[in-house]
């Protein structure tokens, strides 16, 4: 029974490029959460999605960041025109319906902006 | 605003001793809490959870205590082992999302 999958594990982008981070939830899980973690800090909530719906995006920056969880396929966190401050570890978590109970985390994507 | 904080940012314990990691939370409406363990380069790993209608919950070698009066959460690890070395986070559920504390680094000394 595979856990939460994230890819790529490491991503290097130059300033101004786009970053796409993918998350496949655990089997049977229909709720996905994205968090960002800076070095030596805790995780900060970004967005909560169900299939085809954004439930809570209160932690998402207003510009350049977007997220989706289509009916088919993984959830995508997209960062346009990356800046050095976007360098962080991005973690995805999933939970079964009805959501927001026990959350299981993936291994994360470490984004480095050069 | 919302915040979850920890009293001790680092903790060093001798192998075999018990560890206690503390956490203060600020939102009295929080009804669900989780302790996570994060090893270097990995995602957070679920350890144990507790709901607000409980004050204690035990797992294998771990116990979580919840004091709603003072909004305090603690994680106790019995007979600490080298494999317990990691950063530990408490997280509180607020409006169907989790707010994480900054973390406590636990170092187990031989």
C-alpha cells in the first residue's frame, strides 16, 4: 500500500522560471494539503484541496502560486516566476474522507532557486 | 493570531532515559492535535494524536498529555533510543487545517 508520493524530490530552477510540484495521495484519499517548510522551521499551511475543488487557500501567496487537484491525476502546486525566497521544502499530505483528520505526509520536494 | 509554540527548541537525553517534549497552543477552539516526528531529509511521520475530549493517550513507548486549562500539550517517549533522534512537531487542527509549531530537536546521547 503505497504512501503519499511526491515528485520530483529535488528541483532546481533559475529565477523567473516556473516550478511544478506533483503529489499523488494515498489510495482512497481524496483530500490533499500542501505545506511549505523553511530550514529549521515548522511547516506552514498553504492550501487544502479535494478533487476538483479548492477548500481553503488561505495560506497561499496571492501571486505566482496556484494549486489544483484534477479529477484524474496528481495534485499540482505551481509556482510561476520563482524567486530565491521560494527556496524551501514543499510537503504534501493526504487524508481520507471527510478530511482534515489524520494526515499522512509525502517525502517532500526540495526546491532550490538559483 | 494563531500560534503553536514550544518551550524547548532542543533537548538532549541519555539513551534509555525518558524524554518529555512540550508544546503550547493558543487557540482554545482547537479540537484535535497530532505529534509528528521528522528525520533529516524526510517528511513528517505521524506518531500519535489526541482529541480535545481526552487528556491522555498512550501508544507504543509514547504518551501524549493534553491540558486544555493551560493550553499545553506534551509528548513523552519512554526508554529513548538512538532512532528517536529527530525533530518533533506538535500540530493543532484549526478550521480543518493544521498549524504546526516550530519544532523541538531531540538528540539521544549514547
